[in-house]
């Protein structure tokens, strides 16, 4: 079963990643000691935590201009959404598209798989959390991811894909799916593909919007309705 959004992946320059992480720490996102290196792709990443154990991962090029062009065309932005599975074999027995992939356990990351091309403009994948526990379960404070907004000309197709691949439930809503406590809302847009924005609930009495090259990170107070 897909039980949560596991982590959201951003593409950024190294300086943008550092600046965003510093900004998010200032808004109460808990730091996590989790750095990944992908030398074969000239990439590395650093992350910030979320309440409940999920995270935001910021991927950057270690050699400028040598990362996947589809990811780094408009940094910083969301490029991928990972979902948590407690039954990995069943949840990845999907009707795949061309380019479906698997990744073995590495660097303290469990095995992962995606139903379509990994280095796509926008991609989804599933992490093997066989015990039903996210990566940072000790994180009981900080912002909580409540909504991912996916907008663009291809949004209806992505709604259909996520239903087909991951069997996510929308509760009868034609433009919303859910994974754990996070809603995924789909809307038309002018872009040729899709771009994502995040809404996170904070316990403090403030709101903020952190702009990205496309999309945004929006912080709202607990109980406030996301739009």
C-alpha cells in the first residue's frame, strides 16, 4: 500500500540549494544529516526534514552543465515526487511506460522504482518502506506537507497515471488524489508539461511564500485552508 509522500525532489544549482535549505531552516524545517552523492550523473543532494519523517531533497550538479538537462532547465523547481510503500512488490507491479527503472538499496536509501523514465522533466517513484515507517520518524516538530499542486497542460494525464500506477484514492474528487495526509491537486496550466508547488502547515503564527523558478513553497498556519 502507498501510505505517504516519502520525499519531494528539487533540482537547483548548488548555491540555490544551499540558500533554500538555509531559508527553510529559518522557517523551522528540521535539519537532517543526509547527503547523497551520484558521481555517475555528476549530482549530489542535501535534504531538510518534515514533521512525521518525510523530507525535501535538493539535487544539484557537482559539475555545472553536466547533470540531466531535463532536470536543470529551470532551477530551482520540483522535479520528482516519491511515495512510500509498505508492500513494495505489490505496489510496483504496475503497467509501466517506456523507461521504467529500479534502484537497489544504497547510501542508507532503501530500494526504489519508477514506472517511467527517471530523468524526465517530471517523474514519480516509490520507496520501499517495508515497515511502514518514513526515513526520519524522530521528526515530530516542524512543517507538515499538506498539499502538492500539479499544474500544466499535461495535468489530466498525470492524474490518470498516478491512479493507474499507484492506485491513489481521490475520494470521488475528479481533480484530487491523496497519499497519507497529503492531497495532490491537479489543475490546467499554460506550461507544456506540469510544474509542482508545495503547501506546508506550520505550527507558528506566520505565513510565507518561497518562490521557485516555476511553482512555489507556501507555508500556512495550522487550520488555514490551502488554495
